[in-house]
């Protein structure tokens, strides 16, 4: 639980810094959602929570909006963290997918946080999950934040 709160705190601070304080209300809502998110978790990222087609769309969005900083292989750069492999697992394990979605939406792309559609941000999340060896399923990851909160990111098998 303390790990989750640390992630929420980091997301809130990042949002505050990158958005000049405008996201304080949203970031506070993220932290307040923690108990409900944990209690309502009904699946994990091992359950095929996104489709291959969605991950492919996410790759296109990532290449256009994220790769210049995070790299084509998601390994990060001078100022951007890695989004794949051990770095992803260490930071995001035991965190609901909705928090990952919020972190990306509130802080990325760096030159215009929040400028993509919810579908595009969700597709990027699907791409990140795919690149971190989570299995694709038949259904797409929902753009509904409450539904994303029901999916826990777990260490890939």
C-alpha cells in the first residue's frame, strides 16, 4: 500500500509541476481513489486486458508523440525514463492500470500534456503493456478510468 501511495504522490507532484498547479484537483482525486481501486481490482495485466490491434495503434501514437524522448525501444534517454523491462516492472507493479493512464495523460507528451484523446492515451498504455510482455486478449482496454482501476499491474510471468 505504501508503494502505491508513493506512486500516487509522484504522479501528483509531476502533474503539479508540469501543469503549473492546474492539475492539483485531478491529482488529489487520483490519491483519493486508491482504496476503491484496490478493493475493486478484478483482474490483472496477465489476463489479456488489451488487444493486439489496440497495441498496434498505441505503437503508432507512441512513435509520433513519445519516441523522441523515450526512444524507439522504450529504453529512455537523457531526460526520459525507460518504459520497458525491469524499470517498468519495478515502478508500476502493484499499481492499477488507471494510475498509469493518469500519469501519462497528466504529464505527457512533455510539450503538451493532455493533448491526446483518451483513446490515444489508452492505446499507448496497451502498447506499453504489450512491450512489457503482457499477453494480448480479444477485448480492448477500456477508456473508462474506473474500469482501468479494476486491473492491477503485476509482475509478468
